[in-house]
C-alpha cells in the first residue's frame, strides 16, 4: 500500500463551541461540522433539516420543453424509448423513468446498450432499430450530452430527442427538443451535483407536478444510482438519499427486496456504505459481465419468484466479476514485478491482451490505492484498445486524456475517472502523450484527510450516535476519519484464516483493539513495542443487544516519520531513476554517503533482507522520512555492486564476501556528475 499525505483538518474550537450552543447540537458533532467547513447557519440548518423542500424542477433550462414534448407523446399514444446506460446510475435512471411512464399508460420501451458490443451512449444502429420498431421519441438518461452526430441522425429519421444527462458539457450541445443538464452554462438551477438518475428524477417531478409523491415512489432507485455514481451527497442529494435509505430499509419493490436478500442485507440497518458495497456492485456486475437489461428487468419486476431468480443470476455475475477483476489485478501487478522501473513514472499505464473491458475501471481504482498514482488500465485485442482510468485528487484525468485526443476514437469522463478508446497502433504514442502531459503539471500526492485527532479514552458507544447524526455519508460528506497518535502496538493477532489482523493498541491507561483488513502477519512491517499513528473509522457493532465500537484501520505510520518529507524524498528518487535533469542541490542531497551505505548494508544484512515499505525502513534506520531517497539509492547501489539482489519487492543479501569499490557504481557517478554540471 502506498504512503499517503496525512492532512489533518484545522479546527477553530471556539467557533465549534459557538455552533454547538447556537444550534443546540452535540459539541463533538459541531467540531466535525467545523472541520468540514460547514459553519454557515443556513448550511448547518439544511444539513440537519429532514423536512427541507426539493427545488423547483423547472429551474432547469429546457425542462418546460421536455415536459411539453413528453406529455404530448403521452396524449397521442406515441411509442417512447428510454435510452439508458449499463451502470447502476444508468440502470436505475432507466427503471425510474420507464416505471413512471408505464404508470401513466405509455407505450414505453427501455434500451440499454451492450457495454462490449455498442459501448456508452447513443449509437446509430440502435437509433435505427428503435425507429423501425415505431418509436417516435427517444429520451436519454445518464447520457446524450456529447451525441451530436446521433442527434442529427435521429432528426433525419423523423424522430424527436429529449436529452437528460449530468456529464460534462462541451462547447456545443446536440440538437434536440430539450437538453436537460445542470452543467449547462445557461442552466440556472442552484444544485449541480445530481447523478444521471437524479436528473431523471427531477424530470419525473416536473411531469407529475408533485415532488413529495415522486420522492415517496422513487427515492430508493434514486439513492442506489446516486450512491453508485459517487456524486456529492450534499444539498438535494442528501435529502433524497436520507429518504431513500429509509425506503430501502423499510421495504422497496420486489426486485430490490430480492437483491437485498441475495446480498445479505435484508433486515439490517442500511447506510450509503452498505448500499455501495452490496447493491450497487451487483447491478453493475450485469453490465460488466453480461447485459444490464437483466438488472433493469429485476428493478422493474413484479413477480416474486422471477425476482429471486434474477437476483441469483445477478449475484452469480458479481462473483464472476470479482474473479475476473482479481485475475487482471494480479496480471497488472506482475507487470510491475517484471519491470519495476514502471513505478517511477508519474502516471502508471497497464495494458493487457483481451482483458475484460467490463472490469478494468475497478482494477484501475484498486491499483491507485496500491500505488498512490493515477492509473490507466487498457485492454487490447490487436485492432482496438479500450481503456479506463482513475486518478488521485489534484490530477485531472479528463485534461490528461484530452491532451491525446488526436490519437483517440472516443473519450469521456471527469477529473477522477475517464474512459477512452483508440486504434491499437496508437497505443505506444498514447502512453508517451500521457507521460508528456504529466510532466507539465505539478503532480499531487495521494492524500488521506483526517477530520480531527481523537483521544483514545474518548472512544465509546456514545460517539456513534453523534457520527450517525451526520449520515448519509458519501462523496462530499465522507464518513469521518480520525487520527489516533502515539499509540503503542502491544498485540498482533491474525484473524479470518490469517488474511486480516487484530491489533491491540495502548496509550496511557487506555487499551483499544483495531481491525486491519487485507494484511497478513507476514506482510505487516510493525512489531510489538512500535509507537504508531493510525487513521481509523469508527462503526457500530451490534451483537446480542449490545452496541460496541468497531475500530477499522485505514492507514498506519510510525509516529516519528513525516509523510510529506518522505513523499518528496521518494519523488526525487523517482526523478533520478527516470534520468530527469537534476539541480546541483538535488544531486548533492541525494548522493549517499559511505556511512549511510554501511548503515543500510548492516541493517538489511542483520535483518536477513527487507520486504516491507520504505518509510518503515527509514524509521528503523533512524530517519524521519526525508532520508527515503538516499535509503533507496543505497539499496540500488548495493544491488548494482552485487552485494544485494532484488526479488520482486524484496531485497536479499547476496554476495557479501568480496570487497567492492563504490566508485564502480554508475548511480554514484551519475549523481556526482549531475552535481558538477548543474
């Protein structure tokens, strides 16, 4: 796991006290609000107001035109197609609008394109097929804002088009009867962060003329799609999702209930997190591994037996998705093992032959977590290459990929996620273009934001009700992350067949137990007696009527290390290995001294090798993290001289008998030369 920059929110405690007094809320809740910048009276009231009103849907530009055309189609018994997308956002948006139109007696046909055969958005073959079936009006949900040529084709065929979308708007919009998108520069709607299903919901609100009725009917669908698309859970989204979680928990449609049952969450308290990790992946799985029409059929199903059968099919698709994702992730990691110099690149690009295009986006997200850099994962069939990318805060994938648009057949996305395609022959040039773009920007570090430092003795079941009051959590309102600092590690116990760890931690007279998932004892670099800092989440654990606090560990670091100094030092190391031009100051700073080489040699020799994170090695050698560049260069020099060897991520003592001359190292020579020339 890559080291992140720990960013602890600064809190004005005096202001937090004032907020607690003025709004009569728990002081700790006020502290968390202030740490997130929620200090305005109106924002605080809206945050806790369960009776807030939805905004007028007609503040969306073109909403009146969309409603007029759809109502005319309803009155004239026209055949309407709802053209959606294959992810949870697009599927729920399609289900929502189809259900509403069917309730109003419409002849409506849903259409979701095949991810592999058709790709995202409108396509002319599908449009022609819909026209031949008698469709006279196409309504898009969660797509359409970039479909200029397809919109023109729809017009040529004599059909009408209404676009509802939430994606980035280009310089021009397609020609259509109505284009409903909050991101249009001329759209006066106040809230802009709807998912595609959110925009479809606002259309339904406008059509039925009763926001509360629409919310009571469709809040569950809007919640699943909104959580699945990871849009900001602020403003209206927060209001809708609050209602939707209640609806999901207390009883939804037959299809959703069957999905809850197969996912193992029936009868349980539902949060955005549980929806995101149980319901959303299963809906997405059908679009990734088969066809999303099965997920749509489940959401619209009114037969209990059929709903259970469809839910089982969807669950099986999710299992296959997990297996495929795991296999491709291992193949991508193997590319790093075989070519470790890849890790020195600013952006990591992985490509494989005929990787499953339905899961490469998830793989990219996992690789970002592991390596702490923007990652692009590309599947290549020899003729066409398709890619999916995920980023870290501060690096725009959309801008990065746009810089290579002359090489692409299609692309789209936003700051943190994007998709693209190209002819296979352009793949090498594309990789170079991405790295060239990355050279022009100040690359950020992966970050973890902590709401506040937490004293261990303050952790009790009482704190959970305060945290619960801030629900729902998600993008824009993440689940709180707390810092436990200066904790002594007193126990390490494997759990879950050895795949996870239970850590015992002590500070003063307080002893806590924390859970660390996905790390075995063999791969855990810390030992009993280490003084460590931890970034943790606190969650409710109910068993036999008792409520306890579960402490989930997200990140660990040695207490004396400075992660920012470490990250900067490590970045200098990468710069050296890439062969970039160094300043004299950088070259002099990086050049290992003989004593440092000796210290690294002795420590790794006496330890029988080293296979853990470099930041822990820096600590063991007495550094604060700023010595990372020199420590890594010492290892490389010792490997170059045949004293150590690398096997994957491990450093192994090798030939320690022969005397060596440090001046024989090309790295030492390069750094000395760089220091003189700069």
